[in-house]
């Protein structure tokens, strides 16, 4: 058997493999710390197990054990004899912080853990026939779960939405149709930076009321409209839009459906109109990164291929097939989400 040149694992022990095998313990411990508010307690000044226990309403011994594992995972450290959160924990996992997205992690850890448990059974007897449903339909069809999902997405994605609003030139467009826009956070960020932009967000019916609340919170109801819509339904492209986007839904669909949606967008746009995709993306070699590769594997469920994570070149080929030109791609969130752009020929 050929060997990989300069294999960094040669001569090493099994620590790396154990880390891979038991990573689920870390995610569950993190979820527990978020659930009881450990990081908020420490941020507020609680340090000893007794102080943390009082803040979190748990026994001091329980607080001590949770504190120990959070130190072991480099979530909490010591400064001048007191327990303090590490910088990223303080920024993102303290509920009172403006950049908090702990609820998104709690929601996702619980959902993904259930979906991955016993995953190996999905690898046998997989059919290429069209799957009967999408992985996330059960969440969105339940109004309570849809609210949790949409709220968690808002908390997690608003900073990224502002990054996109800085990088993508929305000033070129007047009316934007944002499919699968969820909470409306991408539309919110763009409108806060570009005064002339008007946006219609179309998504699952149970998502729309929650999106409306976030839009109203940002006082943008006069510029952003949220309504039910399906990007595989030709009639839902109606409107004089000069920009159409798909914000992270496409990896849950197979190639034919993605190309169908892109053709519908091409037909609906005026000459010179823009197309924007924010999506999970494999690297050019299709050897990773890890997070998109997980979604690519996860889309083998219940005997079907239920989705596909494209590489950048694959996205470009889809866009060319649909009739777009000047297609290009780059990382919006490195090693996770790609930003893919194209335009309809003038």
C-alpha cells in the first residue's frame, strides 16, 4: 500500500483517534454549560463553585464538576485567582453579549446529535431515487420548532450577514428577492447599509411570522417584506426583482433541483440582473473542509441521497448551465460557507 509522504501521524499514539471518537462528549458538556448559564455566571463575576451554583441554581458540587470540564476544554481559565471566560466564550456564549449565539449551538447540538446517532445504518442500500422529503421539513412544519430554528439562525447569522453586506455590492440593485431568507437577517444587514434597497424574503410559512418580528425590531418593515414562498415554484419568482439569492438552502437539494431553481431565477431576472448564493461549499479538490463535508455525508438518510454540497467549480458549472455569466466564488465564512455570484447576460 502506498504511504502518504510526510504523514504527521506516523509514530504517534492513538490520541487523535480517541479525540475523533469521543468528541460528542465535548458537545454535550458545552450544551450543558449553556443550558445552566455557566458562562453568563462567570461573566457577571461569579467565580467559586458556590457562587456559580447560586447563579445557575445548581448544587456547588455540580458547578465544580462542570467548571472543571470547561477548564479542560479551554472554555474557562484562571486570571488573578478567579475563573474567567476565554475571549471567544465571553464574546459569543454569554447571553447578555450582543454577539451571543449560544441558543443556536444548543438547538443545533440537540438536533444534530439525534440525526447522527446510529448514522452507519444509513450507508447500506442507498437508492438514487428522488427522496420523499427533506431533512429539515419536520422542523419547519412544526410552528414551535420553526420559531426555535429561525430565532437560533438570527442569533448565529446576523454578524455574518453584516460581513456579506460589507463585501457584496448591494448598491447595484433596487429590488432583491431573498429565497430561504429565514429570520431576514441578511436583508436586515443589507438594508441597514444601503438606503435604496428593497427586499422580499420568501420562506416556509411557519418561518414568516418570526421573520416579521425581527424585521419590525430593526424598524425595516417599510423596506423588507416577508412572505411564504418556494424557490422550486415558478410563480414564486413573480416581481420586478433585479437580484435573486438563495441563503443556505441549496445543499439540501440534489443537482437537478438546484439547476431548476437557477433557471427559474435566470428567466425571472432582467438582463444584467444578479444572482447570489450563500451556501456550504467543498474546496476545489473536494477533500473538505470538515464542516461542509459533514453536511455532504449527512445528506444520506433513510435510504436516499437527500442533498449535495457542491464545490466552487460545481456551483459555477450549475450557473453556466442555467444561462448565467461571470460566475465566481470565494469563501464568505472560511472553510464553511461560500459566496457565489453571477449575472444574467445584458
